[in-house]
C-alpha cells in the first residue's frame, strides 16, 4: 500500500488537525472510558465495604436481640417465681389473720356471755352485807368501820407509779431555739 503524503506537513500535525476539526482521538476516548470505569469501580468497592460492615453490624445487633429475648424470658420466669412466692405468703398470712380474727370474735362472744352472767350475779349480790364489829375499843371501831366501808379500794391493785422524767440537759449556747406557731421547734446555729 502506497501512501501519498505531503512532504511539507509532518504526520503529527495531521492528528492535531483532526482534533481541531471536531473528531476526538482514540487515545483520549480510551482514557476517558478507563477513568470513568476506575471511578465506578472505586465507588462500587467503597459501597461494598460499607455494605459488608453494615451487614456485620446487623448480625451483631440480631445476636444481641436474640440474647435479650432469652434474658427477658429468664427475668420473666424469675419474676413469676417471686410473684408466686409472695402470693403464697400473702395467702398464708391472710388465712392466719382470718383464724386470729375468728378466735378474737369467739373470745369476745365468750366475754360478753360471761359479763352478762356476771352482771346478773352482781345485781343479786349487790346488797351490802352488814358489818359486825367484834370486841375492841372505841378508838379501833372507827378505823375498822372506814376499812369496811371501802372494800373496792382493798381489792383494786395499786396504779403504777409515774416515773419522773430525767432532767434534760441545758440547751447548747451555740444554738438558738425557735418555736413556730404550729408547735414545731427548730434550732439555728448562732455564728
């Protein structure tokens, strides 16, 4: 094959004229296609890495949720056990209280029956018995008569002695006592 060429024009300029005329060169087109493919590949690799990490995180979260479900079941079982224990204790206390109340009711009924029988016996024996003073002087007679006139005072037990409260120590001079209208007492430190 024979080529006819203009000897004054070098072959390199022919390529520059073609580019200038609006036709892209093959090397430029191939470069643009390779750069676009490389960019798409890098984007796909980045997306794949993030997708892989996201899948691993999702698996970890699913495993934790599964463990959480098992934990919830264990806690629920323990709470049911505790609840049953408390319910049985409350039922036992309830039955004991019912038995105690029934016993108290029976005792009150017995006391009412005994007090009504005792009240009827007291009305019969409420008449005062005559007092007989036997030998003695006239000075002893009034003392004996006073003792006989108050038979309840001899039969009644003595009331318990009231204890006198211990004397409170004097207030600390470093504090001021403040009593409010409602009766509350506060102490405030004096600087």
